[in-house]
């Protein structure tokens, strides 16, 4: 049976940290510094790319073959391929992408320069951040053009699929779908889809079966919705959990969206059914 739910007002903030820990947070948290230099083959710097840090306590290890986990921290790579980040204490996974489209985050696309952050056995490397410690990883190599053909998306993955539709039931292009673990959807989502194409189809891969709360929007990142932005939840009168089993590809989980018309009394009347 097709699952089709209407949107509710998007009032959740996705606070992705673009420049690692803020100055205020540095004062409050036990932090350390990690830096390095990312290079593409032939000693070409991965300039203009971004390094992603995933804290191990926030979710499963990143895995481009199975799902796209939303990073906890993002830092820019300079023209020489160098990066530096101040992070709270803990264990982290690391990855990096230099996108063709210029988007800051999201699953790598065909031709993007991608660093998976794995060892020779294909296991995700980990890095420990201790208070007051400065860690220089030196030169990091292994960034290569991403090829979808080498990623085995269909081998035992757990995923939710469907179509993002407008109020007239037409497919919406350029939408992103995010998966949260709680109905409050406070903080950042755990997983994200690629942008929908002209057919409005999305697939969001998760690390294991369970309940997930889905949200669609056209902007990747945090903040309140902007005028004209596509927004919508899976849920008619509020967020409704989508239950998927391990190894299952749950299909026809459609999300209906509207465009946010702004704020103020008149806009609230238009948005009251969002």
C-alpha cells in the first residue's frame, strides 16, 4: 500500500557546524586540534574541498557503500590542501569531498574528488582528540574521483524510497530527504539522501532497521526555512515514524511538500497547513 503523508510546518533547525567548534564552545568544552594536508594523486592539493568529522558516539561509522551519514563538523581545505579543526574531546572518523557542484555537504556524486578515510583493509580509520592536544596528520593521500560503478549500493543495504511531491501530486526536483531518530527532530539528522531528479524520486540509506522520521527540504544545512524553500514532513498532523527492517528496501514512502511563503500574519495564514 502506498504511504503518502502531508507536510507539517518545518520549525526544526539542523545545526550543522561548518567551521568546527565556535569560539564560545571552545571556552566551554574540552577541545583539541587536528590538522593535516589532503592531496590528490600526483601531489595535487585537494584545494577547495571540505573535511568531514564524524564523532563515533553520534552514530555509526560513515560508509559511502551503504549510507550517507551527516557529519558532525565540517572544515574547509585551503589552496595548499591544508585543514585545521578544533573539536571536542572524543573519537572521530574522517572523510573529505571536493564537489563539482560546489555544495558543502552531501553524498559524493560521479566525478567528485572523494577521500573515504579507510585503511588498506577498507576499515574506517579513527582519530582521538584529547584536551589541549594538537595532532598533525601530515600529508594524507588517497583522494580519487568518485565512481558510482564501484559502490555496491544494492548489497544488503537498508533503505527507504519514495517520491517527493508537491500539493498537486507532481514530482519535485532538487529536494533532499533527511532521517532523524526522534520525532522532535532536534539537532542534525543522522542520514541524508541525494537530491531528487526530475522524477522526484529519493532513496535514503540507513545503517540498520528501526524507526526513522523523515523530512524533506531544498536546503542542505541548518536554519529556519527561507521564503520559497521546499519543506515537508512525512506525517499528516505531525511527524510519523517510518519503520524499516534490516536489509529491507521500503518503497513508496512518499512525502508531500509545499514552498515556505515567509513569516508574518499573512504568511502564517498561508503556512498554517504546512
